[in-house]
């Protein structure tokens, strides 16, 4: 046991030494970057004032015509280059569709065909300010559901007359197949549920 502790101490010391070296390198790199940034940001000094005794040379404008080198319009190389640039590739299409999907998700339009209102079985649930969901024994679907409901009602006895809170918190007492069933149920009234059992 002591040997393992000693090995861990050695590893810790080695790691600290490596981190120290990395910090030194980072400091050197930061200094180098600061020097480069400082050199780029230096103000260009004004040229020295020209003495009045020396005449300032005047620039003359000269027009030089240079030959224009290019392919004539309709040349196969020119057309090929433009179509090659515009040619769709599977990787490019995949990237574009991925970006479009991200934008839709960020904007909240057309994400995964999910709407927050559809995910809630009970809408407009007003929870008290001091409300905390009690800890429940999770129901997996393999034991008696009546026993689970009785335990759930005992834990939620303070809210027994507030149906919306009871329905809202019920999902926290489920897991596995039972939770999948509950989440996939449609919004229905209690009379609908009584009729389906």
C-alpha cells in the first residue's frame, strides 16, 4: 500500500514538473506574441521634414499598357474550372445540411419535431415557491402498480387536492419501460384514462 502511495506521489511530482514546464513555454509564447503584436502596432514615424533648400521632385504620370493574358470566353478550361468549383460533393452537402439543422435547432424551428408544450402532459402547472419533488422509489413496471400508486400518494399527501402537481410529478417516480409508456401517452382527461383501464 505504501509503495502505491509513493508511486502516486512520484507521478504527482512529475505531473507538476511537466505543468511547470508547460507554463514556462506558455509564458515564452505569450511574450513572443506580445512582441509581435507590439511590433505591428507601432506607429509609423513621420518622414523627416524636407529642407526648404532642396527641391522636391515632382511625380510624372506615365501610362503603360500591359498585355491582358486570359482564356477566351467559352474556352473549355474556363468552363471546367467554374463547374468544378460549383460541383456538389457529398461531404459539402452533408456539412451544409448539418449547419442548416443546427440553425433550425438554435432558432427553435423544425428541430426534432418536438414541441415543449407537447412534452408536458399537464400544462399550466403552478408549483409553490417552496416546492421540492420528493424522492420516490422508482417504478420499473415489474411490480404491482397499485402499491406504487399508494406509495406515491403517501409521499404527495400535501398536494392530494392539486391534480396538476400530482400528474406533473408522477413521471419522477417512474423508470424504464414504465417511464417510456408514460412519456409516450397522449394528453387525455382522467375520464379517458379510467375508460382505457
